C-alpha cells in the first residue's frame, strides 16, 4: 500500500486513490513546543456557540455510505446526528441555478455518459489551470441536469454505495434550503449547513457569478443573518468577501489548500501569496478581517513524516485561535486509503483502518470541528473524546 494517506487535495478521489504520492508536508508551523499534548481550546464564539465542540460536519452528507451530494447522503448524515451538513459544494447551471456538485465536471458523479442526447456536450476545458475532459454543469440547464441521476464517485473503494446509483437527482441549493426548513420544523431545532462556493472566479468569468444567487437564496430563506445556522466556505477568499459585501453576515471559512497553491482568485488578481503565506500568523490575521474560521488540510494540523506516518501537531491551532479564528479541517475517512500509514489495518484500500484513533488525535489538538465522510464514526469519537 502506498505510504501516503490521501491524494493531494486537488487529486480527484478516484479508484486509484492509493496512487503514487510524495511525502505529505504540513506547511503550517512545525511541531509545537507542547508536542502532541492538547493545545489551547477555544469554543467558537458568537453564532457557533450553540454547536458542540468539537462539532462534526457530514462531508458531502454521509458520503462514506451514500453517493455524495444527494438527498440520500444529506438525510443520512442528519439522521446519524451530524452537527452540520456540507450541503453542498455549489456550482451553477447554464441558466444560473446553484446545484450541489463537488466540481463543474459531472462525469464521475452522475450517469451523464449514458445519456446519448448529451454526447455532444462532452468537451475539454481548463478550470483553474487544470485541463479537464467531461461534461460541465455550466453547459446544462437545470431542467436538463434534472434528467440525470447521481452515482458513486469511487466505486473501487465504496462498492457498497453503488447499490444507490441512479436513485437520486442532483439537488439544487434551493431544495437544500427547503429540506433544512422542513427538517428543522420536524426536529424543533435549526439545521446547520456548510455550503461551499466552488471555482467562483472561473464561473464569474463565464458570466455565472455564484455569490449573487447564493446571497439571494440565503436572504429568501432568512439565512443571511449573523445568527443563521450556516457557515459559508471557499478556497477563494474574495468569494467570502463578496458575500459579506452582499450583506451575508453568517460565519465564513477560508479553506486552505496545499501550501504551494495560490488561490485561483489570487492568480487572477496578481496577488503573489500562496497558501503557505496564509498559514502564517500574518496571513491568519488577514483572514480574520473578513472570515471567522479556516478549513485547513489535515496535515496542516498534524504533520506526517515522509513515510506517511503521523507526526507532531503543528502550531496552526494555536496560531489560528490567537487570531480569533475557529478551525474545521478536512477530511477524515474510515478507509485505509485515506488514513495515515500507522492507522491502517491490513492491506485492502477499502477496508476500514483505525479512524477512531485518528479522530481522537485530531480532536486533542484543540480543533473546533471536523469534516468527515463518516459522521457516525466521527460523532462516536467526539463523544468519547469529550468524556476523557
Ligand atoms: O469543504 C471542505 C472540503 O470539502 C474541502 O475540500 O475539495 O472536498 O471540497 P473539497
Ligand atoms: Ca467542500
């Protein structure tokens, strides 16, 4: 088995998830003086104070058990007890509707390739510097997209999820808001969601800005205020700033890519900074000027050595808390494929490793929340961690 626990963040999670990779470098401050002991804890203040610490975010729903970004996945995450649901990663259609897909290319997560009427839409595009061949949401109207059905992205690892291929449509964000309202009424409590704007600069250049329709929808459903049960996230800081300018006051999180990566909006505007710059105290203070949290890549919380084994916590939790930011790193998954080398059990990439121990090691650093494809496992670990 390859030593690396997870493909690079930008690597599509494919059947070859155990493909060759280099050592994972943290990019944040290196091991802190306190070693692996608990860092300072900070309960997120303000609107997030109602969430438990650490809180569990169902990543793309409960995508370890159902095809991602479907109502099957969102509902299961909620029923499992996830504190927050990542519903969804947002991309626009040709006619400007926001739909829940992880990327504009829908080849891996829908049955579009089986729809002969759309064969001519297959094309090659460059998205944020990466050449991709497939079918893209921006070339489909919502009515056309609704004729497709979702399927499992990584059937080689999650064969069990293929049982549900073809069962659910691509959700719109408005349907998510209606579902959250319905479930909130039924349960007598707010349903927290954590939507992400995907490739906002790319889409804006196509005339399909995502922030305006997102702000409009949040306002329509009363979710634009400071205390609304949403957290908004983006790898592009300017997207969050724009949402703030549009009057969206709920908490916002800057996602942090691999250290060498320049956010796509920085590339567009000529800002020379990379993620490594944003991970420094000065970068974190800059983020705190318009956002309340960061979403780091897991190795930026606990580094890994060149064998892929877990190393020591970095200083990022302490530095971010000092800047007044909460941290919700991404993404823990139960399968060996995605775990640090020393948390794997056996050699089968799709078998479960000792993710419970990895969750607890991450919680011990003082993080505020965590994205997981397996919210039930994360919740069990969080409960045991709180009882320690
Ligand atoms: O949004 C948290 C995590 O989902 C970020 O990575 O690429 O899975 O959206 P990605
Ligand atoms: Ca996401």
